[in-house]
C-alpha cells in the first residue's frame, strides 16, 4: 500500500481497527431492514450491529445489540 511503512506498527494497528465496522440500523423488523440485518450479521467486516427497535426482536446473535426505544 502506498504511503504505509511496513515497519510502522501504529499505522498498521490503526488500519486493522478501521476494518472492524459497526452498523446502526432502524426498521430491522421490516422487509428491507430484516434482510439488511441478516446480511450485516453474516458479514465478517462488521463486528457489531445495533438495531434500534420499538420492541425486542427474536434474533439472537453475538454481534447484535438491541436498543429498544
């Protein structure tokens, strides 16, 4: 990668942390939101998925956090 020194551990660590993504989704119980939630939970790039919901949803997954409003 241009501009990155292979001997610079701080830069490499920063790049590795940037690859760990978090998604926030509202409407996870709807048609499109449900499909999106499934995709995000199965995507290895996402380590955390926050679903903003009106009532708890039945899906259990280690990446999923539910924010009930």
